[in-house]
């Protein structure tokens, strides 16, 4: 399924880029993000806890950024695998300077598998739009400097095996002080309820897998 | 064929179960099922712009939300046009869930599934659908005017122009001594079964098999539709009609969107899903019938004999045409009734409106046809000053004219040939039953009591038992139990009783030993359905033929054992014995055991069929070539064409000139459905039909406003006759056996409703002396009619009585 749209954020592209690719910020702004661990150059592993009515649960997934043309565009690859199903999303994202800020435009192509695909597209996109709205309003708050300060940044010295092991310096875990649990999007963020982009898709992936896990109860 | 059970008023064996709450209706099934609820269009004609489910997401217990976007493959295509016809030039059907445009209030737009119905309804209520309203077409006249189009690619709103003629009507009319032209209307009504529709689906993920229970009149066809739409192999789909709390035609339509969507959800969610229609849903999203505008021109001679009849009907088919033009065809062909009409031309224009679909409701176009013909007879009588019964008699087909070919093509695609009947006999019995000639005294007596009395009558011929076929399976078990099954469904008519009567009669077993199963594709896969008064004619003959097959095999096997000729054997009370030799006999249950040669004995009875049980004939194989093990037989009945039942109703009404309340004080029915299997059940069918006829004549209508909103979509506002409004019905039977089927049967299911509006209109007109040109009629409408100077004054001047009825209000 496809999710297209755009959102205008109140800062120049360079600044927006810095923010929406900063794992520490993403950890704070992705709705329900419990932790986000950088596991390599532009690669992250994350945990998302989601609590939207019919769709809830927690999930682990991976995100990888490619084709980066800072500060104008990049492609995000997100994937997750819960026991009852799996989700994969490829999201070309572009940043363009506009009056008073940056227009972030995206076109998400997501593949949903397993029983979760049976709940109906409107339900899935409905949740996705809500998560995206929350993400964007949080990002905008970051840009406006009104966001809650970052939680404790915990350095991890893990010993993950694998040949392409990144330098220790890159292995860091960011956590979210106040895990978003869904709920209503503030009215001022409504103009941003346009669909999933960046972390929105991450959250969306989380939502789906979370739903899968939730179903197993 | 006659035995002691055929023709006996055997008590309905299903009643005990049904009246003490032991019935198993759709909603009694699947207590743990998830529940589906539907968000339906609040507009009669609108474009669906957006569906926002955000508000529903937080509802605890919500499981899924489906819209058109979730439909795939054949399910995303329009619902089937069940009965295509060359004259149905612009068939239109909706989608299981609205795609772009909704065509009537109540059309399903979103399906919500939740842990229970309450949660599903709550979630549905929080979904916001944005509509762009479009112009609305309501009523047959608006459709005819075509200022707006229901379907934009059908600008004149005409779905079909059905046309039949038996000669040059223009010439015949020109040559007629007298002619009359007039227009009249029949309103909408609906079947209103006590139990609405309902569907329960269970998906077995391991077997990849689907079982669907649905409150339907056509389980085998629903099965085929589900298999096709959900792309499942037919043998992986089972469809069962449990006890059905009334159908009256509305449940012959299929597949209803819910019959596809509920199974779809059950498969997607891997859990049982159920939907039970509520009453408002039934009003706005099932089906209605009846509305027609009838333009009639009739030519006749001095004696009131019809010389030519030209009819142009405008039939409101609602928003879609899933059931084709069956109702227009039935109206067109059954209109002529029991009369010999030398030249007849009929055109029925079936038109779209932004209202609930129109499909057969008990009578299925016949009440309207009867209304057209019988009111025509009354007008001729009034214009000629001849008694209404006399005019009818002069036009009746005579006994020596059967088989009588009306030179028309019926709804089964076969010729309208009346196979047998005695219409003169009907009229004689009816006049005696209602004491037609005593109306003078009764009118005087009523006027002395300050009431207006009127009498009316109507006759009809009903094509029943159309094909293509039905089948029956009969099996005798080693226990002596006799299993009977037919694919045709039941909806409370008493099939269990009648089919058991027939099989017990044919086989010579106690009726208590016979068990009947209907409408279960696990038991019988080939069937058409329950409609057009066809159950007794079709399945009745089929199970009788199957029973005859079992009897023949039983006699063959018993003959070997008893060393007698099959011809010398009889079966009585489950015992096969040699005629006149009481001692030599063998129980039918033992014959059943012996019919299946066994290697392994599992009980005492089985021992008799094992290889060392007795001396066998070593020159033959245990199962003869061409034979099969088991005492069972399957057979089918497929008629050459429909068989034509007939009847005549007469009614006496009394009207209170203060309130204009209309009381039906006497109702007489003479009924001919060929050989009667069970007179008690036939009379029950007639009583029910008369009740619905009275409802259609005096109470029931669909009160649509100009915006296509149904304003009386509840039992608070939609009037139906109670027992207090249904008159005592006196019935006289006439039996002219049908030469077309082995049992000589004709259908009886719909007869009672057909002449109701025509006979009651005739009686009211007789009482108040004002033309009744539209039915139903309420006390208020009657009051206005009598006071209107424009109202057409009429009298039924009868040679036998002075015209004291000057329309007493004059």
C-alpha cells in the first residue's frame, strides 16, 4: 500500500535534516519509541511500544537510510518481523526550502503481510496518519526548541558479532524519556495529519507489528 | 396415488419445536462469534467523497474496518444480475460495499467487525463519511418523468421494456363496441418476515473450508455465489439454512452483500463472524415490492365480454435490478387471470428509483396484475350496468377449454398454458360461500346500524412450481429410520410435515420414522430454491419419486429373501410382506441391512449382512452389476412448464361514516391448488396470505419523502394488520389435479395474498360509491375521497337489487 503526502516544518532544510536524521531526536519524537540503537553507518535498531485502541503492542524493527543527498533527499528502508506477520517499507523522502521553513515530501511504499493485512486498509492508514501527525508535531517542537530535553544518553559497549562490525563509537542507544502512547493529536498539529514520513513510517511499522503481537493475547 | 396420509390434515411436526423456543434461527448460532455491523448511507443518492475512521480507532474491542478498497478479485465487481433477460437492456447492481456512489438510503458503505455487536455499532457510529449529495428520484412517476437519472448512464431511468402481445390490439380496440381507458396505482409494501436476514461464517484454516449459515431461501445458490466471489472451490464451501423465521420472497435474493462480506471477514480474521439484521436495516437495505402505475385500455361488447386489452405498466424496480425483470413478467402474464382475452398487449417499463431494491414479495407481481384485471372487470360491469359476478362469468375460460394457451411467455421462459382448472366452479362456490345475492338485505341491515356495507370479489390464476428442477434423497437405515433430504429450503411452511407425509405414504412406513432435512448443502447439493409456490410441486414430487425408487429396490431385495415376486409384495407399517400371506414377511429395516453386504459386523443387525450369515448365491457377486449397496435412492423432478393454480376471493366490508374506519367483516376464499397433500397446511397458507393481502390493501405502505428517506422504517410507524384486523376466513377447496406432475399438485404458498387489494377495493367502492383507483387506502384517504367533488361516482347497479347505494355521503 502507498502513503503519500507532505508536511511543512518551521526550519530551513539543513536544520530539519539534522533533526530528522538525528537518532537522539528520533528516539524522542517517534511515537512510542522505547529505544533506538545505532548499529552501523545509517543503520538503527529500534523498539516501539504502541497503544492505539484496537492496535497495540511492542515491536522490534530495523531502519536503514540510503541515497542521502544532504540536505535535499534520502531513502529510508524500514522493516520489522513479528511472529504472525511482517512489514517492509521503502520511503523516498525529500526536503525543499519553502517560505518559513521546509516542506518534507514523502511517498511510502509499504508491504504488509500476515493476519494484520486482514483488518482493513482504512484502519491501518488511520493509525498511520495519527502516528505521523504525532511525529511531525514532535519534530516541529524540537525545531522550535520547545521539546522536552533529551533523556539520559546511555553509551553501550556491545559485542555484536558479524564481520561488518561498526566502530564502537557508532554503537549508541538513545531512549525516550516519555514514551508516547498514542492518544489524540493536538489540534495545532492537525494540518500535519497528512500521512507517514520518516519516523512516521517507522512508527507505522511499529504499529503493525505491535498489532500483530497484540493479537496473540 | 392415494394412501391414508396423502390428503390428511396431519398436524405440523415442526410446530412443537418452533413454538416452545427450540427452533434454531440464525442468531442462535455462534455465541462466540465476532460481530459485524454496517455503516449505511444516510442519503438516497450521493457520491462518497471520504471515509475517516480516526474517531473509531480508540474503541476498545474494535477488530477491523472494511471498505470497498478492501474488496479484491470478483468481490470488487458488481453483485450478480441473477436472472438476465434480453429485454433487461440496462441491468444495474451495486457493490458489496459502496464504491463511488450510493443509490439508496441504507446501502452499505463500511463494515465494522468487533468483539460484540454493541462495540461494532459504537465504532461504526464514530466513522465519518463525507458525501456529496446528488439529485434524488423517488416514486414511479418521478422515474417516468426522468428529470434526473438514478444511474447517470441511464438517462430515462428505464432498466427494461418488457413487451408481449397476442394480436393486433389497435385493430381489435377499434373494432370494439365500447372502450374504457383509465390509470391506477399500487403502493409499495414489503414482506417483513419476523426474522430478518442474518449470516454466520466459520473458516477452518486447516481444512481451508468455509461453513456459512444464512437465513436464505436458496442455500445451494448462495453456496455457488460465495465460492465464485471468494474464489473458493465449491466443495470447500458449505451453506446451511437453519430454521428461517419467514422469507416471503425477500430471502430468495442472493448473494446479499452480507452473505459475501461476513465470510470474507471470517477468513481474514481467522475467527467466526456473525451479522444479524436489525429491523431498521431490514426496512432500508433489504427489498420491497409492489409499486406500479397502470395505464389500461379495454375494449368490450354490449354484454361486457372483453374484446381487447391494452396495458402499459410503469414498474418501480428501485435502485438496482439483481432479480432481473421477473416481477414485470409475472405481472404481464398473470394479469389476464381466468379470463379469455381475445387480443392482449402489455408493456411493462421497469424503472430505476433511489429507493430500496424491488424483488419478489409473496405474490411477486400477481397482486398488481390481479388488481389491473379485476378492477377492469368492475368498471365494465358498472358501465354496462351488469352484476360484477355476471360480467366475470361471461369472460371466464370454460372447463372444456383446458389446456388453455394464453400465447404468452411465463417467468420460467415457458409458454403460459393453463394445464387444468374449473373457473366456473370457482365462481359458483364463491357466490354460495359469500352469499353474493343477499347483499341487498345486508346493505339495508348495515345502513340501519349506521354503517356502509359493500361487497367485492376478485379472481386469479397463479403460475406455480416453475423449474428448472428440485431433487430428493430417501434412505432407509438399519434402524428403520427413514432419512429424507431435499436442497430446497424451508421458512416455516411445514415442509418437514408434508415431505414426511409423502414419503411415508409412498414407502408404507410410519410417519414417525421419517426425518426430513431441507436447505443443507451437506445433505443435498443440487437445488433451486423456495419461491413461486414451488416447494410442494417441485420437492414434493422429487421426494415422492425418490421414495418410489427405494420401494422398488426394497421389494427386489425382499423378494429374494421371501422367495416371492416383487409384484406380490406390499409394504405396510414398515413391514414387507407377501400379499395375503401374513406369516411371510421381513421388516424394511432388515431389508436395509441386507442391502449393504458386510464383511464386518458392528452390531446384532449387521451380523445378518456378513458373509457367513447364511447361504449366499455363489453364482452372483454380493452386489449385482449396476446395483449399489444401501437402501437409498435419489431422484429429480423437472417440469415441462409451470402448473397453474387458481382461486376466487369475496369480501364484505363495513365502513363507519363518522371515522371512515374500514372493517373487513367477511372474507371468503375458494382455492384450487390441485390435489391437496395436507388441507390444514394449505388453509394455513391461505390464512397467512389473506392477512398480508389485507395489510397491503388497508395498512402497509413505504412512506418515502422526496429526499428518499423512508419515514416509517419501524414497526411503530409501518402498520401491519394484527389478528384484530384479519377477518375470519371461510375456505372452500376445489381440486383440479395437475396433469403435469406425478402427484397432481399445484402451488399454494402465495395464493392468499393475490386478490386482496382488488377484492377489498371493489368492496369499498361498492360501499361508498366512489371510484377507488389506488391502493392501499386509509380511513383519511377514504374520507378525503368521499368529500372530493372531483371523485368519480360509481354504482354497482345490479339487476337483482335497487340502487339504494347512491354513495351515502351525497
